[in-house]
C-alpha cells in the first residue's frame, strides 16, 4: 500500500500577496520581519505550502516533501516551524522571551514579546542543524 501524500503541498501562490493579506496589522508587520529574517538566514526564496505556510528550502520526510524552515501568521499567534532537537535550542529558548513550543513549532504572540537577536540565533541554529541532519 502506497503512503498518502501530505495534505500540505508546495504551491505557486504569491508569498508577498499572502503576507500583504494578513488582516491584523501587527501580525502582518511581524510576518514581513520574519520573512526577511528567514530569507537572510536560509538564502532561499520562500514558497507557499498549502494556503497558510511560508516555507524556505525543502526536504524529504517519510511522508513526502516539507519545508526545511517556515512560518505561518495565524490569527492567535505566529508559528515558526523550526526543528528543536539541537543542543543550543533549550538555552536559547530560555533567553527568547514569551513563547510556547510544540514538537517542531515555536508559537509567538508578537515579535515585540521576544528578543529578536535570540530568535535569529535560534533560526540560524535550526537551519544549520536541518542541513547537517538532512543533507
């Protein structure tokens, strides 16, 4: 029996149009800043994955292709998809500021709640770890 393709697929939709359409002004400004940071860290041009995820790079998961790093500006918070199983992760999260975490998700209400330099370090370390773990 073949494995099912993941529901979230890379699309041709415009990342800039998606970000411009984010209703909440703070969330929209945060999305622009997160996009800029992730472009700088990854050197990748972002792509839309499904209707709501902005992804950078891609890698083969057991269930199909997925972005190496990404984010989604949701109504409740911004979600950053960063891998969290590297040694620098916990110490950086302690210094980050107000946030919540999931398996490979970092939930931030607004960028003003966190230390931007620490967030950048966390994203850089996550990107490097992903590239080393899944070349």
